[in-house]
């Protein structure tokens, strides 16, 4: 079962995330102007299941230019591990610990068949969030709701406390959901299943145009099934 969603808009503070620094390799990547769409190593995953996510490109949002960049473990592990050890994140993702814990979680996706792609969220050239874009219809989640072909799911955490509590999560959720619907023409719905206890996360999804569909009992949590439908995207 995918991890629980971290709160997208809490005001919880942590010294570890207030002082976010790019890893040397990631900082060099942006400083040298390497395209952020640079793909992961060949064979890392089969892009066909998610319509070549690595090539989706940037989108302009109210918060700035944003892009999903597929994770490279050798480049991004330290940064993502730091985020996973933020108490506000660890409470719902339950992946606090050493880099080995984070690496195992990432490689479980990168070495799989491509049904889930872990990404950095890069805003204004700065990595500031972690995303998992996944095929909900091919995921264990599909056993717990009436799935449809090509349903696409989102997991999200905001890494920096300065990005929490001011609507950035809501803005990016709407942008990413719209990006999925634009880039995946066979997908009619974007889904999420935040923990019901994570009220700031549920509120962020609602404000981003998702509707509450149902309470779902999952193996590791009671979740709010949130849905953003293609047919309603211009109305919500």
C-alpha cells in the first residue's frame, strides 16, 4: 500500500527543514543549466504506464514555475531522507530513519514496472516537495474503491516549513492534477487518499478542486478518498 500523504499545509516547524540545502550534485545540476527533464537511467521504469512523465515539462502556477522531476537515488537521497525525518512528515509517511529506509522505499518504485514514479517537485528552480504519481487502478488501493482504467493517484509532501500554511500545497495540487489530465488523455480521474486525521491535507485537496468521495478503510489507515474528475475540472 502506498504511504500516507503528509500534510500539505501545516504550520509545523522543524529546524531540519527550515535550512534546506540542495545536495552538491543537485545544486550543480541547476547551476549548470542541465534540463530538469533529464530522464532517469534507462530501465528505471516503463514510462508507458504513466505516459512519459519525465517529459511532461514545466507549468506556470501562481506560486511560480513548477516541474515534476523523476527522482534519482544517487542525487536526491539525502534531501528526501531529511524531509522524511521531519516530525510533521514522519507522522503520516512513517518513513523516518536512515537513508537506507528512504532508499528502500524509492527503489521499490524505481525498480518496478512503472506504475508509480517518485518525483521531486521543483518550484522556481528549487526542489521543495516530494511526489509520487501512480496508477491507482493498478495499485492495491483499487481493491478498496470502484476503480476505473487509468485512474491516477497522487502522494505529496512539502519539504520546507516555509512552504506550508500559505496555500502553496493547494496551488501545486491543482496544477499537478490538471497536468495529469492534460498529459494522460485516457485518465478521467485523479485520486488521493490522505489520512482522515490529516485535516490540513484533506482541506488542501478540497481547495484544489478535489471532492470528498468516501471514507476508505486501508490496511494502514482510514483514508479520505479525494477525486478530481476531468468532467468537473472547469467547475471546481
